[in-house]
C-alpha cells in the first residue's frame, strides 16, 4: 500500500513538472488549470517598443484565399455563411460567448486574440522574432487562441487582462479564465501580479478543470 501511494505521488509530480521546468516546444502539457496558472512565471510588464504592426496578422498561410480572420469565422459559424470570390463572406450566424449574443452576418464580428497582442508583447513576445509574432497572431493550430465575438465586446476588452476586464456574460467567466491560462501556457507567457491575483480569485470559484495544450514555445 505504501509503495502504491509513493508511486501515485511520483506520477502526480511527473504530471505537474513539465509546465514548470522540463517541457519544450511541441510537448503536450496536461495540468489542472489552477496548477497551470501557478506554473506561469510572475513578472512585471513593459509595453516599451510595442506596435501592433510588429504582429503581422490576418495572413493567408495556406494560400486558399481565406485570411486567418475568415478561417476563424468559417470554423465558428453556427450557420454557414455564403462564400464568394476568393473568400468574401456574407450571411451566416455566430454566437459570441463574451456577451451571450447571437449575431447575423460577419460585419458585426471581430476576431479576437484571446490574449491580446499588446498583452502578449508585455508578457514575453517583445523578445520573439517577427516570424514567431506572426505565428502567434495567426494561430489556427489551437482553436482557443482566436475567437469570433461581437465587435462591441472585443473593443470593450481592447488590450486589457483579466485584472482589468472580464466578459459581460458572467456565466462565461470560468471558461474565459481557463482559456486565458491555456493560451499563456501554450506560449509560456508570464502574468503580472495583479493578473495572477485576479485569475486566482476567479478560478477559485471554478472547477479545477484539467487543460491540455501543445506548447508553441
């Protein structure tokens, strides 16, 4: 019995260790979300040198005529839009979880970087190459990195972190905080002290749901 308990503790330690120390790009991290948050580095932020232009985005990486923005819209549509020409979208409907609204047509939607470009710069992306920042800004490999939401909710959020803004739909707060931690884990971005405290408070009232994410860095 004692040997089995020791083995269980060793297995748990092995589960928790990768996000903290030993994981590398391409590795998959599996952690309860509160432990994933605790594994992120806590550091003060700096926006010095930031420009949105340093994150080339809405590219057509697979050259199928659809930009990253339109790829997200096509993927997340509740009812499919019509597609004309290279990739002009019309009609269709979407659900915006930030404010719990259904939206008809793509014009009222923004595609949001779950962790905003400026926030990623503040918490580590300032040291990345231009190519890495472009990959971050157009990440279609993890469906949680980008999300279609109402333009109003996205512009209310702007570049704020969870210490400064949470979605108007209170029922989405646990999902929002969990996804925020997931994206920061994927890119090994830091959190500032106020952000860490806010996320800790939010997640203390949420199920300690496991996250699974492939590290991009």
